[in-house]
C-alpha cells in the first residue's frame, strides 16, 4: 500500500513438485506485462510536477521472486548508502540484480527513505562520492550521468528504446519507509550494470526531460556500486 491506497495485486502461487519454475515464470511474465503497458506513474503538470498517484504497479510475493532467483542466471548486488553534501553516509539497504528472459529483475531491500515515488537509475560510473556539479561539490556526482551507451542524451524511461539505457522503473517506498517492490528493466542485463552505480533521487520520475530534465528527480540521496 502507498498512502493508504492499494496500487495493484497479482497473486501467483506455486510450490508443488515441479511447479517452482512455472511459478517463477508466471510472476516474471506478470511484471513484464506491466512494463510493456507503459510507465508506472501518471503525472500532471502545472508549474511544478504533481503526482496524480495513479500507480500501475504489480505487488508480487517474495516467494515468487525467490523461485525466480533459482530459475534464471547471472546475478549482482549493490550495498546502498545514503549520500549528502558530506559524502557517502551509512548503509540503508541492499539491491539485488538477476537476469531473466524478460530483462533485469531488480529487487530492493531498503529502509529509511521518504514515503512515495523516487527516481531510480543506473549511472555510468562505479562511484558514489562527491564531485563538482555546476561549480560546486554535490552529493553522488562521482557516479556521473545516466548510463547511456548509445549517447542518446535523452531521458525517456525504461520502456523507450530511444533514451538512456539506465533509466529504470520508479522505486516505490511504502508508509513504513521501506522499499521492497521489485521492478523489471526490460533493456538491461547484469553484464550491462556490473561495475556501475545505482542511484536513488529525492523526487519522482516522469520519464521525460520536460518540464524538468532527467525526470525531475533532483537531489541524489542514496547510491550503491553494483558488484
């Protein structure tokens, strides 16, 4: 639930002999179907970005993704630290990455974030510290920009092949301050992201460069190097 509202449920069960792989496949297919039908957040604009809180997201059981972990191949992980103008802060969680036939399954286990939707991206460099931005040292800028191997220079979200490859579905934080909802990045693999960084932004992401660049996520508040 987010702000007291259920954002979507798909129930998948399994566990009987011979059914584990089918269960994993069903869960991943459901998440892939959500990805194919567009962005997770519908936004309205009027000066500053306003969320309509229409979240087309899938809540899929931990069990299903535990099975998915055994059904598919390569994996990686990132330890996530908070970031601010003092540099890299304490650990606030981990994120795991696993290849599936539908794309990269990204499963967060993070706490201590503000409730709501946050920009969530793969950045080019494997670093999370301070670096200069617009003439001053800024949190997380050692990570560089969004992963963009084709040099598109466009922020179009995870489902549009004409933009940054590192644009991910948004990270959703529940009322308890925890982010545990998996997302699927259909254009990425573990090989693509290993050695790069995973960034969380203070604000949401409208998967566009308008009215603000890079989805309007703003300050880089947490980061981890993917290993």
